């Protein structure tokens, strides 16, 4: 998909969901802008990072998140695995991995089991440079008006990731050392 096709694809999926797009588009554009800046400095695959950033939250409409007008049945935490499935159905296999691994700093099988999360008990952890960059960039932007396009402070990010597991802070620190100066 080129840039236009990527936006057309999002529009196609969200044609009846203008209220969700109102949150989704500014969020994914903010993530894409930051991720692309990092990707350029890191010699990562910039085109892919841009496209996968735009698509990483594609499945939020299937979840139950009334604040951002998502009226689906699935728990919000499933938007990653649902996104993987949806993107795979459209042949977007590499982007699908980003969707699955981008929640928090990644979610381990161990964390799923320990916390009885409604997720498959498998490791869903970013492993390629591109996956790591997008996950890192995503941590700075929420889907609430305050941090939709204005990045969170480092303190806010750190506070918010703690819920994804005990070692989440160390993973963030590691990423922040590599990506955080841009
Ligand atoms: Fe996101």
C-alpha cells in the first residue's frame, strides 16, 4: 500500500465510524510522525514504519471503549491481536505483527497468564527495529484529547507503562536510550 492507499484502506474500514476516526487519525498520524523521525536516524525501513504506524490501531472499532466511541464487544486490550487478524486478512502480514506487538512495551505469555488477561498466552513483543520504533513512539500518544497530538512527558509514559508488567520500565529505558533524543 502507498500512503494514499493506506488512508483509503482505513476509510474503507471506518466508513460508518466517523466518531472513531476523529480519535484514530490524529493519534496514528502523531505516532507515524515521531516514528518516522526515529526511523530516519536509525536507518530503519521508513516507508514501512510510516505505513505500519498508520495501521497499528486499525482494530480499535471492534473493542468496547465508549470514551473513544468504539462500540465493539472485545476488551480494549485485544485491539492488537484483532488488528493482526484483520491486517492478515488483507495480506498485510508485516504490518499485522506491529499491530499485535505494539500494546504497551509488548506483552509476554507470562504476563498474560499471571494476570489472567483475555489474550492468547503467547509472547507479543516487538522484535525488529521497526516494531520497536513504532511501539516506542506509540507510548507517547494516547487517544484522549490531552495527549492525542501533544506527546506525554517521560514521567507520564513511565507511569502508564507500569501496568504492562514488572520489566516494562526496563524495556522502555532501553528504547529511550536508543530512540529518545529525537
Ligand atoms: Fe496507538
